[in-house]
């Protein structure tokens, strides 16, 4: 490997963009060492190259599966946001890995916490459509009795208004292309998102395309949306 190799040091890992991972694949192929490539989708359990310490737990227990590569003495496990296909046969070249990395992917995104949301559409790492907004939702009320019940009714109303506003924006920005969408990515508060999906039919009809990863976001806005898009197309390369 060259001094500017993208290959992690032994026992380490690094995040690579799609273009960087392709560069690493080309780098490995240039060594002309024998290659074994194995895909491990989420429901494939047979013949995994695992022991007590490798691949790391975050890889072996990852909900999207992983790809195992051996090239000469180099052994790698590659994980990403997009579900790894189940392939029962091994491959003796890295061509199938390149094909998997470069699959065109159109991803609808919803980032949601009480008080703010962002919706977007991204293709191959580029953010095509975005809409972010806020809606007041008070979080606490210390008094009891009728005042408490009145607050709870108001809070439910505020949450419905937030959901409906986010749903309208999702429909306007993403709805026309929903049939083209390959994946749905959700980020924010899991319970809030579950309630939102039940209330928003435009998002609910994409639920079968939902990515297993929950995007981490503290405050949904356009900046957070851009960062989440960048993260979706990052591949984690672990080296034994």
C-alpha cells in the first residue's frame, strides 16, 4: 500500500465517503493479491468470519449487515447505512463491492423533535430538496388539577399541529417522487417519530423502505439535515 493509503492501520477503523471507498478498492486491486469478498445481509448467519474480538460488536450486531473482504494478509469488514444484500456465494474479485457502493439511491429524510422538524430528499449524497421549520410545543407544566388537564389538551393540540405541518411539507417537497424513493431515513426522537409516521400517510406509505439506522440529531434544521445526508453515505472500514 502507498504512504497515502486510505487503508486503516491494523486494529483500527476509518470512515470513508463512497468515492474514497472506491479509491481504496482500486488500491487493493492494484496489489494483485488473491481476494475473497463475502456479503452478510441481516438475515444471513452462516459461515461468518467471526471470533470473540472481530469484527467489532458494532459491526457484527449492526442492523444493516456488513461486507467482509480478504486480500492477501489484509482482512476488512465494511459497514454502512444501506442494507447489505444476502449473497450465499463468495466472490473472487471486488467488482460486486463497487456495484453495491455505486447503486443510485434516492433517500427521503425526516428529522423530528418536539418543536422542530426538517424534511428532505437526497440522491447519492447530494441534498436535492429541503424544508425546515418550527412549531411551539411546551414541554412541562408543574400545576395539577384542571390546569394540568387543560395543559395536556393544549399540548396534544400543539403536537398535532407540528405533525400536520411537517406532513404537509413532506408531501409538497417529497410526495411527487415517493414512488422513486429507495429508502426512508428518520432521525430525532424515536417515540415522537413513531407517532408522526402513524399520523402522516405520506410517510407511512414509505415505512417498508425505512433504513434500520436512526439518525442522531439534537436540533432539526437545514444544517443538521446536510450533516445527516453526509453521514448516510459514509462507509466504516474496520481492519483486523
